C-alpha cells in the first residue's frame, strides 16, 4: 500500500515540475516568437543581436508561422519593417501554405503590402491553393491594393489551383465592381516564361 502511495506522490511531484522543466528547455526560436507575440522589443532585439543568431526566420512548430506572420496579423507596420530589415524572409509559408504578403492582402492592409514589396517579397507567390495577393485583392474588390500589386509586377493571368482562374478571370466574373474589372482588363498580359529542358 505504501509503495502505491509513493508512486502516486512521485507522479504528482513530476506533474508539478513538468511546466518548470518545459520552460527551462524552450528553444531560442520559441522564446523569440513569444517575444514577438508579446511585442517585447528589447528581448527581440537582444536575441537578434546575439552573435550567430538564426532565430529571425524561426517557424512555430504548431502552425508554421514566422515572426512576419505574427506581426502581419497584429498589423504593426513599424515592427514589420524592422523584422524585414533584419533579414526576415517574406516568402516563408506557414503550415496552411500562406505567405505573409498574401495574409496582408487578405486583411486589406495596403501599407503592409507596400512594405513587403519594398523588401522584395515575391508578389506572385501563392498560398497552398495558388491564390496570390492579387487574386485575394480582386476577390476583396480592393482597387487601391490591386493597383499597388499590378505596379509591383503581379501577374493578372496567374491561375489559382482551386478553380484554375486568374485575377483577371475573377474580376471579369464579378459584376458588382466594374472598376475592378476595367483595371484588370487593362492590365497588360504577362508573357509566359520559357521552359528550358534537354535538347535532343
């Protein structure tokens, strides 16, 4: 009987110690993402300034989000620009296949989209469904954002994987916003990239 009570007491003690051990064993990447989520600027800066630091592009083990995904969701443009200036990769997808630029477009944040463009985000990079930022902007009927993306080289004829439709096709199909349809109709066609392969 006493050995059984001892086993129960040991199990309870280990359960109480588990959170402490977990906190002590957290990876630097986890701590970095938590600091970004908490907008703890000094901690974030200290981690990035450590010699040999590689935490800037850490992906969450649960959802694959990077610091850029976190900051894009919070909408903090200054923080976004800071992380990009420190080398954050704007084209890293989360586990749902979404790049931060597409996320910014989906939230209608033209200011954040412009920041991504400034830091060389690929404007034609789609999510796991092939939806580009331009397709998202067309579906949101966001004319200023559409113009920003087209000016940055977004391809109006790049089709998604869900329906096989492009931004131009979505705009033509949606009769609620003629200005969007006209903007996409006037956008020049992008030449298809040549596919190189073996020559026989």
